[in-house]
């Protein structure tokens, strides 16, 4: 698993993926921070992180489009799947590499926290809760999009499908507040990756929602392993 | 070393390979022959665990590939038809990664990479990016990756396809050296390559084994064919040759020089003494006598003929 993790992480930086992801993430993050905090003279980091949460659905496909679909297209998957490394090890290694890039991008937003601390006031506990929810939400999108990548034959197809599914997940959020049926609204709200992140962005350390995100990540990883294994039987 | 027991692979209602059963002994070099679409790549993909069979069982070194994939795959080195290369990596990084995948101890990796690079002629290429290499060198990197972990079994899928004649000759030479002490299975539709490298051949046709024999035995089973050049009159010579004991048929070939008859003798047993006695009696000197073995190409074409 360590070999897969190291190669995947190197690959993000040898190709343009990590730079594009981090560049767009920080550029848009700067806009959100400039408008929401600097111009408004606000120390509200949680509001900033809530807005940043919408970036995941647009940007995680950049990290995941090559993860499996690219390997399949270039036939390098043959090297991995004929090696003595288990499918679980391959999937975990690739996920952790993607999560490392994602965490690296999040860590760079620490600059905004520093600026806020210098010119305003930062409540560490509240900020940590906000960041925990923000990272868990990003990792959940990463795991979902990696599953989609495992199901596609070409990176572009994987990126388009990932974007579509991410947007559909965002629509669930919109629908949950729009539908009048309370049961349907509650169900949609319960599965929404945005609603589940909301308590963190209110400064609450929500164990139930943290477990929900971890469960989504675990389920997606499991389904990715099953998808890759099923391909051996169907191809 | 390798056993294939009743391997079948179906795609929907179509079987890519059907009921393949054979074993490959330790140290043997097996050539898998077949036309395009005969099932060679599917068979090799199943042999390396890349594909799962619809039915049947594969073992490598006694380990079931489905039940003990880790142990079985440690014994394998695989070079697919398209070498699995990461273009953005250097050759050294690619080989290091392949060593790590094959669970080579970290401290041994630099030495192991240097040794493999030496064997495959990549010593001067270690710092180059894989994406910038020529087709021949890319093939060598693919082979070097397959050798990482010093596997007992090498599986090569059409390893020389797309190489120019010089690269092909060099690659075959490297393969011949690497095959020493290893079990090698490779597929090809280049018959001369199989003849040059293999001790045994399996011919696949429509996903089924139509021939599984030792190459020498296969050729000798086809009978002994001799090409003779004799100075003399063809009208007297041919009927006399047909009367020779052990000669099944005599075919006149175009004359190689004025007054020199060239004939092809299809024999059940070596007729040298009888032939010599006959020619002495006829006062016709024998200029040349050489074995004209039934070529693999003929055997292959006959076994894979449609209808």
C-alpha cells in the first residue's frame, strides 16, 4: 500500500493535477476570503469554510479523473493488478494519496487563519471543528469520485460523470429544503453532504456527522474494491 | 510450475478460451501460438491474475491464483503486449516502484535495480524519463519491470511486436539469457521466434488447444524430409528414387545448376545407405544432402485451417 501511496502522490505532482487543483482551490478561496472576511471586516472563519465546501464538488474530479480511469486507459493497471499487492491496499493507497493532496490544499488556507488572527479574533476550538467538517466533506467527495473513476474507461468520462454526480448531490441539498413533504425532506437532508457538514460550520463537534462522513468514505472504498474485482470477471 | 485446469473465459455467450488444460514444468520455455483472436492474451491475462476465469483453476508454483493470489503473484513477472509504463517517471523510479510492488526488501532495491538495468541494457537510461524513450527501450523497461523481484516465472505477451528487426534480434538475445533457470511462457504469432526460443509449443485456435507438443517431437512426427542435389538424368533418377525403401514420395524441385537435379524426399526413416547404394549403381554423384524439416509454419497453417 505504501508503494501505491508514494507513486500516486508523486504522480499528482509530476503531472499538472495537484497544481491545477491547489491553484484553483486557493484562487477561489482567496476570492471568498477577500469578499467575505477582508472586505466585510469579519473574523467569521466558519462562514468562509462553509462557502469553501462548495468547491469540493467542482474540484475533486481533477484529483480523481486519472486515479483508475487513467490507469485503465494507459494499461498501467496491469502492473498493479498482477502484483502481489491486494486490491484493498491499492484502493487505500490511492485514496490516502488523494487525501494528502486535499489536506495540503486545506493546510495552505492556514494563511487566512493567520491573517484573521492578526487583524481579528480566532476561536481555536471553533476553527478546528470547522476544518474537521470541511476536510471530512472533501474526503467524502474524493471517495465518491474515485469510485466513479474506477467505473470509467477514460479520464475525461470520469471527470464528467464525477461532476454530474457531485452536482446531483448538491441538488439533493437544494431539494431537501424545497420539498414540502417533511419525510422526503428529512431523508434528503440526512444523506446530504452539505447538511451533514453544517453543524461543524456552526462550531459543533458532531460525532454522528463525523461518523456519517467516515461511513460514506468506507462504503465508497468498499464499492471501489468490489468494482475493480468485478472487472476481472467481466472484461 | 504452472497448471491450467479446465480454464474457460466467457464474455456473454462467447467463449474467448474454452477448457484449456496444460502444465508448464519448471525451467521450460513454452510458446503460445495462435492467430489474432485465438485467445492467447486472454490465456496469459488469466495466468497472471489480471482476469478471472469463468471456470477452471490456475496454480503457480503450487499456489492457487484465486485462493492465494499474493503467494502466486510473487512468483510471476508479466510483460503485457503494451508495456505498463508511467511516462512521467524516470526508468530508475519505475523500476524502484516495480520492486516495491513485488515486495523486495527496501535495502536491496538499489542493488536489484542496478542488476536488472545491467541485464536488460538499461544502465545508461536509468535517469531518462520513460515517456521520452524509443519503442525498443520502452519494451526493455517493461521487461525490466517484469524481472523485478527475480520471479521464477516470466510471462510475456508478444514481446517483440512493433520492434524493428535490429531491436527484435537484441530483445531475443536478452530473452534467451534471461530464460536461463526460469519458466518462461510467451505468446507470439511470429513462428520463427517460437522456433528460436521455445522448447515446447501450444497452438490455440478459436480458444482451444489444437496442439501441445515438444517442438522437436512435433517436427519429427511430421516425418523426415530430405533435400538432395544429384548430378544426372532426372528421367532415370526420379523413378529409381521412388522405389527406395522408406521413401513415401519424391518431389522434383527446380534445378539448381545445369545437369544437377534437385529433389525433395519425404521419408519414413533415414534412407542414407540405400540412397548412396542406388546413386553408386546409377553412376550419379550426390552433390548435397540436407534435412528439410517440416516448418512450424506449415504445421501451424494446417492446424489452424478453417473448415
